C-alpha cells in the first residue's frame, strides 16, 4: 500500500483558493464584455501599472526590441524554434485527409482544416517564458493557421525583448504587450480595436487557466494549462540529489506548483527530502520553490512498479520524470500524463525549453482525458459525404427512413423518402410509417 512520507496542503484549502480565483476571473470577463478597450486599459494599469498609447507593438517597436537581444540569445531562440518546428512538421505528416467508398456509390471522407485565428498567451510574470512563444506560435504556423496574435505581460516597464523576438521569429501577425486575464479576454472576446480569435492557447497562472475555462465555448481552447506540476518516479538506480534537483527545478515556477516524488525505495525518499532542504538553502529561486514544496510537495513510497503506475495514473501529473531501472515499463503501462521524460539523461527542462516536444500540457488531472498542445490541436477534422448513384441514394434512403420513424422524426424520414421516390422509383407515401 502506498505510504505518504510528506503530504501537501489540505484539499479544502486548495478549493477555497480556487473559488477566489473563479470569482475574480468572472468579474474581469464580465467587465471586459461590457466595456471592452476601456476595461482592458484599466485592468492593465491596476495589475501591471502599464498603459501605453497602444498595447500592440508596431514594426519599429518590434525591431527595437529585437535589437536589444544578444546574437547568442537570438541564435538559441532560432535553434529551439527549429526543434519545435521540425517535430510539429513530423506530427503533421502523420495526419492525412481521408476519402473512402464505404458502399458502392457512397463516398465518405474527412479533411483537416486549420483554425482561422488564434490567440497565444505567453506568461511573463515571475519569469519571462520565452519558450512558450515557440510552443504555441510556431506550432500554429506549421498547422496553417491564418491569423496568429500573441500577448505577453510587460516586463520591467516594457516589452520583454527576447519574448518579442521569439514571437516575431515564430510567425506572430500581431504582438501585444498585455498580461493576465485581461489579455486572454481581449483576444477571446475582441474589442473595438482588436478582432476576436477563434481559439486561445498557451499556459499561465491559475487566473489565466481559469479565464480559459470560463471562456471555453465562446472560443476554443487548447487545454487547461495552469501552474506547473511535476512527478518524479524513481528507484534506487538514481540518488537523492538528482531527484531533489528535478523536483525543485519545476517547483520554482511558483508557490502553487505541485512537486511529487513517487518511489519504491524509502531510503531514496528520505535522501531526497534531505537533499531538498539542502538545495533550498542555495537555490536562487528558493522563495517560490520552498513555498511550493511546503504546501504542494508530496513524497509517496510504494511497494512495486505496479503500485507506482496506479498512483501515477491517479495523480495524472503534467510532467512525469521517470528514473528507474526500466523506464519503458512506465511508457508501456501509464495512461494519465501530460508528457513523459524517460531516463536520467533527459529532464523536464529539456522539454520546457528546447528539445522539440511541446511544453503546453494538461494540469489539474486533465491528463485523464487530453494530451498536450500539438499541431493537431489547431486542426479541425471535418467530415463530408457524397452519394454518386441513384441506386446508392435509394438504398441508404430506405434504411434512413425506417430509422427516422423509429425515433419519431417524420420530417427527417421525408428527407429520405423523397430521394427513394426520385432515385429509386418507389412510391413511398409522405412520412410513411415503418412497414
């Protein structure tokens, strides 16, 4: 049976915090719906002390921002985007349009159609997350999205140069320096100055994730990607320092980021807990990481790999770092995760920043029913049908008519009957009863 050596915050306390977030976001979205641009400006002043003449950057402002980025940083951005673009392109190549004759004269098919307009949110509060621009903008461009707009909050009183460079190189058509719920609301709902998009993508804090949840239906979303979560699955083949480093490396995202160790070795569990305390004394981002570890950190000891899989699937973490004797066991048996990082040679930071897989991943157990952002998220798979012969139309019509009558849809039945009469030469009475 799984044993907890450390538990996180009580579930009721987490729910109370979530309720406050929900209420705040609801008020902001209502305000933006009613007052548009005026509400956007007031909210930006309130939360970010930011009220430029225009939130959208001009071409000259984009050029000035990029000029502030070093050549090494620009080269690194281009390298990372090349990896993301290449993997997205390979994913796209697995998706094919389909057309098949299922019966003589009956042709069914589907097409993958890109979403017309998307809004990409790039977080930039505690940390300017340059990589998020690659993950959303580059992937959408590979998918064939026509209009891509992107928002990131101001950083130290203006646009963050490296984020602007990443947005521009990634292919954004419009770049806005605007953050938080107000940015998501502007893109999703539109204002007098900004046309709305069809879909919102990108990670963010709890408020951004809640805004996407409340807006879903009015626009599409990629997934609910809130505060970062990490699960380290490890056995005695690695040491406590490695496990602690991977836990705190993600806990530094913020004070509400869960970091969980799942192991079949109590010795490793206790070594890891000791290493966490040692590293927190020297980690520059220890203020955020310590709060996350204290409130959301957990250490769970299991008896077997099988039990570790069951616990991992229950947790359904965004990131799962597997460092065991047989990492592929978890690849082959786990079902609920955002992304797997298999073996000690890789880690979540590689996926976050550069290796090519997408870092926008499901949180809060959404991994039970969705994967992460990928090129397919920007494509609508739309079906079509063609009936090529009179005989096929009459044949399908006879079945359709009887099935419609079975459900009481007599108008539906007549859609079939008129074709049976015209193409099959049968004198079927109007809205005929089943024979």
